[in-house]
C-alpha cells in the first residue's frame, strides 16, 4: 500500500450529479434512488456546489416548523420550487486529482466532511472521494498482498 | 500495516454515552457541542443501542412533516427519549477482533462507527477515522 497514492486512483468516478436548476425534490429522489449521501451540483464539468442528505433533512425540518400550517403539502410545494443552486454548499473544499491519499485523510479527520470533490488541472470535476474509498484501498491492498 | 492487530489498539476508550431514557434534546446538545457523529446508548453498563447524527436528523424531519404546526411538533419533540430513536442491537465488535475485520464491516455495511463490546459492556468505539489514521499515518 502506498499512502502517497494519488486520489485519482482510488476515487469514485461514476458520479451522479445534479444541475443547478434542478428542484430539491428531484435531488432528493436521486440521493435516495442511488443510495448516496452527497451529490455534486455541476454546470458542464464545473462543480458549483454540493448537497448532502443531511442538508435536505435540515431544510425540510426548518421549513415545516416555521413556515407551514399543513406541513406535508407545504413541503411538497416548497420542494418543487426551490432549486439545487439555492441550497447547495458553495464554499467547497476540493482535492486535486494528483493530491495524495494522506491529504484526503487529514481533511476527513477534521470530521467536517464525509465526501470531497476531486478536480483536475482545469478545475473540472473528475470524481468524489469518501472515507470508505480510502479504507477500501488500504485494506483490500493488504489482503491482496497477504494472499 | 498489520491488519491482524486487535481493534483495542486503535479504538477510542473515552466515549460519551447516553441512557435510553435521556431526552432527545440531550442528543441534539451533544451533537451541537461535539464533532462526533455517533453516541452509544448504555443501560446499567450494557450497550443497548447507538444513535447517529443521521438518525437524529431523520427523526427531526419525520416529526416536522408528520405533525403540522410548531407547538405540537415541539411537544412531541419534548416527549421523545433516546430509546425511541436509537438503533437497537447495533453491529458490534470485540476488542480482540482484528482491525481488518472492522474494515470489512465498515465497507460491507457502509457504516462509520462500531461500538467495541466485551461481555456486553461497552469498552470503546472504533470509527473509520481510527482506521484511516492507522492505515495512512502509522504504516510504512
């Protein structure tokens, strides 16, 4: 195992993405249907932001508590009008595809992120990396060597 | 890196815990004040469940969408206790189990934390962060 391996070799490259003008309803369906926790919001190959399942849960909660009488119906209406660009986290921490795995580990250690977007030299989104990707690399590699 | 080492060598031993009958607001406060995302639930020294930040957020959302209006929602919230929202009988690992086994469990179940239990008693918690630290900081 090479802990300095570039993240491009261990990241997830088959990404589910959202457009900035997609409704939150559509984003939520994508998260659930694909069993993912985070979805990057992109315009072409440029990443504009990221939305997590937690973001959506928090938003649903606040809207229902303070803005609605008939909670479910109001939520449905709100969610079909608010767009991904309006709730995404815009201040992103991104990794370069040539950054080492240890940089990703250090960022995850802060426990503020559970998924990081990976971009190339042109700032185009090329993948996402999570703690489970890093574990898979470290421990599958060990098993292969031990065999 | 030696994945056959026991998890007891990398687990966190000082763990913040809650009791099954603690109010759900205590969960909220603990997640607000700390950076961890999982709290083991212990009753008379025995592990009975675990609450993740995701569990907590889901319940908060379900409450809000099931009950319209702020007052009834806050009343429901006050009445809920940890036992109502925790995951009962969570997956666990023993201190003598290997780090490699912990990695397999995390990957197979997409989990991020495992309580470490010996004879039913909680003795620590091991997370994906602990494994990443071990694999990427201390090896080679």
